[in-house]
């Protein structure tokens, strides 16, 4: 069975102001040969280069909202990729003003991009991208300006193929195996063979949520339900809850409560106010609601395994999942 790598690479985990250790918001999801970037805070290109993600891979960029700490790095990244010789187009998604933000800056700065950029305006919630084996969906966040949260959701995968059974039936390896595994009945030696007899039930793909800047909301609780990994902003702790409300951000406690209600499997907190030099407080607060928490640091790389692999690990069985 074809296994597609899925990992999260954190390129910036600070809110509003960068610190010595933390750059401004940016997350790259590497899925197979593709890079999908969520937000491009100023200076993220340095972390992008250090992470050796590759400058000419298939790429999409999503901007959650037009606040400087989430989008000022976009121009620098696009320019650097051009100077480095990129040839493949990039699809960029954001609210209606993003197109203007890019074109006005390009005009003033007079910079040429040697590859095609295609800016897609997000007009509404719903499915933005439908690739062969995954979707990207948007939902309104609850922030001080128009802002979106996103989900990357893989399609279900075919069930495990029973090779022994296929061999016993005398079916030759190759194309017929593939058809059966993808649920297509075949005819072999004049006999109809049903795919369901050779293949187990279909298996879920992986689901990753990205909050961007937001207050927690009922809407997001539903949107992020059952995510394998949820990356949620945690700008403040409860002591500064009044600031979180005033500035439309979340506290660590609120983020973890949402993760619990949404039944996500793993919560990654990011986007921390620069006032917190010790993130133990954030972690302690979040753990009151939710155990499986990771506090993101710049350059962290988090792999997202297939759900059945996780299950196997938990059961203590060392078994290769096909
Ligand atoms: Zn913001």
C-alpha cells in the first residue's frame, strides 16, 4: 500500500513580535512531494531555507488573515524563490484584499517573479482545494478582522488487500490486484470476482486543523471535530484572558478545552505572546483539559501517522501496517 508522508514543519511560532528563538507565524505541511504553507510571517523564508524543504516543489500558500505577523513574509518568500530559480507555479489563497496586497507591493517594489503565481480569493467557507486524494476546507475564524481557519483532510484509503486470497484464486499480480483493491469488481477466466471479497473496509485518511488567529467558537469546535492533529493558537494564559477577549485571541486553557470538545487526537499549541519566556505555564494550563499536547518551537518537525498505525502503537503490537 502506498504510504504518503505527512509532516508539520514549524517555521514561526511567535505572536505579533518575534523573539530571539521564535519567528512570526508560519507552518509548512509537507505531504508527499508537496509543500502547503499556512501563513507567512515576516522572516519565515529564513526558516524555510534552513528547513531544506526544497524551492521547486509543488506548493500552495494559505494566508489566514491580513495582519502583518501572518503575511509580511509572503513577498520575501516569493521573491527569494524566484531568485533561486523556481519554475513551478504557486497557488495562493486568502481573503479578497490579498490580491491587492500582492499586486500593489509588486508594483511599488518593481519585482519580477519568474514563475506563475495564481491568487485565489476565498469568498466563503467550504472546500477550497480538491486534489486527487485530499481536500482543503476553510471556516470563518473569530478574529478582529476577516480571518479563516483551515483543515487538510485526506480521502479514505482502500482497505487492506488480501494477497493470499488473490494468489489462491490464481489472479496474476499487477493491474487486477490494483482494481480489486480500489473496490472494482473484475472478471478473470470467465468468472466474476467481487472486490469486497479481497479487500478489507476502507481506512480513514488523516485530518489536520490549523486555527490561525481566533477566539474559540462553537463553529470551530464542529469544524475541527476528530482532527488527528490540531494546531491552535495560544497567545495568552488565563491571567491575561481579558486581553485575549479584547484582541480576539485564545488562552491555552481555552484552546485545550476546544481540543477536548472536538475530540482531536493531538493538540499543538503555537502563536505565543512574546511576554512568555517560559512556556511551562502555557503547557501546565493546557494540560488541565487535554493530555496529548505539544508546545511548538521553530523548526519542530511533527510527523502525522495514519490512524491505524497510532492504534497499533497504543496496543503495543509491533506490526507493519500495509
Ligand atoms: Zn491577527
